[in-house]
């Protein structure tokens, strides 16, 4: 569905951000893009969505094809019309507009009123909270709800490929898990997804294929099962997280035990 070949991107004259990226997103696949800060993940999404120019970036070589068509020189609106829609990092909702108005804004590119109604129905089914809060200003929603609104707004134009930039950023673990389940559901309904994430645990759970970027290059690529089993990914992206999660769980368990023994003691004393 989407193929990226030898993609090279620069910012201005001096910064080379991507140095020849190759990757494929199969139709109805979920591709996770992992990597540490500055690896080039957002730059890659900007190249796919045609928004590089807004950041003074340019494609210096290579190509991006979607459904066989070269898209890396198209403007963002033309790329959206083809069915490739991005959700930028940082939950960029229109804070002063209501939830409903935000969704309506996302539906402007829809082909017909019927398509818009069907898309809204789908969004409300995926995110019931957006129907409940339809009349509320988007700026008053919680962080997780704003992320849901940002994804919902992108779904209003009926995308075939959704580009998500760090949807888990700054959200509590339970909300991240919920967003992960919703991304699986969006995929199950027939939309392909490119998921840029620093949260490798979540990304590897949600995606079927993954690439790891390192300073503008693909360092590792494969199925998520292959990557989750790779020593480098374990050490760099899962080890620390798994360890800290295990420590947190152990601490919570020991706090529970302490509370239980205090309760036991006070019952005994009483
Ligand atoms: P993060 O996880 O921190 O968002 P990232 O993997 O998304 O990082 P990018 O934001 O794509 O990385 O940055 C890749 C490289 O390009 C970095 O060296 C960064 O400093 C540089 N860069 C990004 N945006 C610009 C810009 N607008 N102008 C100049 N350099 C930029």
C-alpha cells in the first residue's frame, strides 16, 4: 500500500534528518516506527503526510509511493484526498471549538454527506465519550479524551491509512492501553496504520510489523514478534521498561501486603 525507498530528508541546508529509509506498509497492516529522541520518526511522518515544508524540510532524494502513486511532492490536502491522514504529536485539537465542531472540521474532506454521517457514527462507536461530550469545548477534555478526539477527527475523512505520531505521549498507562485497543479496532475495521511511538511495549503489542530508526536510518525491521525477541530491542526499548514495570508491580504488591498486615494487626489489637 505504502512504499518508501531510499528516502532522504533535510532541514535547511545543514541538517540531514533521514539518510535513505526503506520501508513498506502492507494494505491493512499496522507498522510501528520506534526509535529514541531525534531518530527521525516525526520527520518520516511529515514526509508521508506532505507536511515537511511547514517545518522547512525537503525531500532530498528517494521516493514515497502510495497505491503505486508517487506522493512525496504532493501538498498535504492532496495526500488527505488520497486517503492518507495524519494525527500530529501533541493532541492538536481546536480547544475553543466543541467536540462536535472538531469532528465536523475533520469531515470537511469527506466525499458526501452520507460518508460524513457514517464516519461520525463510527467515531462515536469507537469513542462513546465523544458523543457524550459533543457540546463541550475540546479544551476542557482530559488529555486522553483529547487524543481520542484527535484520532476521531482524522477518521472523519474516512482514511485508508492513518499516521499516528506518539498517541501515548503523556498519558496514564490505563489510557495508553485503551488507545492501543482502539487502534487495533480501527485496523480491524480496514484502516492501515503507521504508529510512531516511544512506548515500545504498547507499539509492539498493537502493530504487526515494526522498524527501529537510529539517527535517520532503519537499524532493525521485521515482524513485531521478531523484534520483541531481538536482544537489541529488549535491551534498548523493553528491558528498562519491563524492569521498571516489574519493580513498580513488586512495590505495589509489597505496599498491599503491608496494608493487609496493618489491618490484620489492628483487628488483632482491637
Ligand atoms: P522525538 O521522539 O524527540 O520527537 P524524532 O525521532 O521524532 O524525535 P525528529 O523530530 O524527526 O526525531 O528529528 C530528527 C532530526 O531532525 C533531529 O536531529 C532533529 O533535531 C532534526 N529536526 C527536526 N525538526 C527540525 C526542524 N524543523 N528544523 C531543523 N532540524 C529539525
